C-alpha cells in the first residue's frame, strides 16, 4: 500500500487516500473489504479517472483497478465475454475483434474501465440500443459485509437490475459477463444543417442505426452524424504523405492546437467566444463527409482537451422543447459558451437507477473546455441548463458534473427507495461512501426487513 495523490483526467478533482490497494482478484478484494470493516474505514474504487466529477475520490481507502484487468473468457459461439472490472473498453474491444466480436454500442471514448462505465450508466446513441449496462449478463460483487455475490438471471436475479447501475455504492464489482455481438462496420454520413430542419425531420433521422447531432452555439448551426451498420469490410487504404499532412493540418493544427490557443485567449476576453465558435464551425463543420470503418473507430472521436461536462437525459418527446429553450437561454443571458452541445438518443430500460429507466431518452450534454488546464467559470450556464432539464423531467448522467442532491433526485426515480433498501442490505455500515455518494444518494437509512 502506497500513499499517493489521485487526479481525474480533467485535473479538477483529486484525493490523497490514507491507503491504496491494488488487488488482482475477487478474493483479494474480499480480504481488503473485510479489513476495512474491522478498521471501520471507507472504500471507493478508482478506475481510469475519466469521470468529470468526484465520484471516485476518497481520502480514506482507495481500491485502484489497474491490476484487475484480465479478460477471462471469450466465447464466439454465444457471443459473450467474461472480464475483470478493471479492463478498459479499448482493451476489451481489441480482444473482441480478434474473435470477430464487438460491443453493440459505444460512447465517445473507450479509455474508461468497463466497471466504471457500467456503474454510472455510460451510453452511446441509437434508439435500438440501451445504456452499456443493458448487456450485462452476470456480475460478481463483493458486498459491504465481505460476501461474494454472483448475480445473474439465474442467481440472485432480483438484484440484477439494481447492480447494473450501482454508482459504486453497493459493493465492489470484480467481474462481468457481457453479451456482445458480431463485429461490424459503420458507414457514417456527416453534414451541416440548421436546427429547425434537424428537429423537423428528427423522427425520420432516428430510424438510423445510430444517430446524434451537435448544436453549435453562436454559429447557430448543427452537425449531424448518422451511421448504418454494415458487414466488416476491407481495410482502409493507406494515406499518402500529402493526405496524411492534410489530415494533420485539419484535425491537429486547426482542430486542436489552434482551437485550444484561441480558447485560452478567450479566458481573458470572453467576448471572443462567439467569433471563435463561428470560425471553428467554418473550418471543421462546413462540408459534408462520408466514411466507413470498424465500429470502435467510428463510435469514438477525439474529445480534445480537459473539460467540464454536464449531461442529462430527458423523455425523448421533450427533445425539441429542450434544445430551443437552451438556445434561447444562451441568447437571453448572453452566455459565452463553448461548442458543441451534444444530443444523443438511447433506448429505455428497467434498470433502477438508469437515467433511461422506463423511457426512451434524449441525452443533451453541455461542455466548457479548460484550455491548457485553466478553469473557466461555467456555474451560471450549467445551473440554468439544469433548470431547463429538470423542468422537463430530466435525470443527470451519474458520471458527469451536476448540482441536484438526493432530496431532489429521489423524485425522479420510481425505484429510488427500493434501491436504498438494497443498499442498506448490502452495505449496512455505509462502507462504500464518499462525499459524492452522500450528496447524490444521501446517507443510508436503516430498514427493518421482515
């Protein structure tokens, strides 16, 4: 055990735990939990640190999942995989590809651990596909009592839709069995549009296998992304020197380095933001384009530099109202906001604390970059955005930055009290708590079980 400082990817949150553990097996984690019970301390689990929140932070005991990173079994016939929770989505994707398999859906990045992604209901886009947690077939969990539970459709099945989104507060997930699919390519079409046109034809657009769009504030334009699943094709042709240079110039020099430098200048003069956004849209989002590649490369994209992110899910029927209200709020308050505002669509589910529980959902995410790590004030913008989303029956993404506490959140989830009962049953001494869980879930209440 070594005492050290843990910092998340954005550098905005950090902690210095009294003890750090690097277990490599379920049994080692059980021993760590049992010792923590005896010492009456607290435990959180730290994965890749990509969450732009304090969800994984602890000044007590911290379990680092770096060594819990083995892929235990891949079955091509049943299209299933068993892996430890510390495996990253990227590593698992690479190994699945060797067996002709793939994730059914993915989000924007693949650097998260699978344990962290499912704990927080991470998602991609496409109304035929749910959050990543929906593909879980079996979970191995070490509870706050030091017990090892196997949870699946055949064993402790009443807990499956509870632990599929557990926010790190029911125990330590050590292994997962996932239902994957045959590998596939995505044929992607991207184009600029107006917001009015996009929302008018949204029902038609949502029939695509995967669809999302970015609203680009101050430029008042939209960048549409639509993908169709295709059988795996031939490897893309290698680019020549001129093509590689053109790609570097466009994506790196303009799209990354120049953009970050301009955003840094705007920290001294926020009035520059509108002009920067319009320039960036002209450079990066003014011409339609098409591409085809394997699913991972097409789902993922470069999220650029450090950032603060807030994202909520609303019932899909409120999509147009929400976007128009956000645009109006930015204009009326004269907020100088960064682009993009990302809009994605996810199938409803029955997972108790999933933002998509009981309804097909539209996720709308807002962003504020931190150029060269410099913090940019976004409190007013995020607060007003949250008011709009909350008034439209919104639920925040558990891994992102958001304001409401447990008292407000419990009204949004039909199974909130049921989750709390399970939480108390599996962790009666609140072993897996930190400031985040105390804030968003509240401290566990005692329940009498008959």
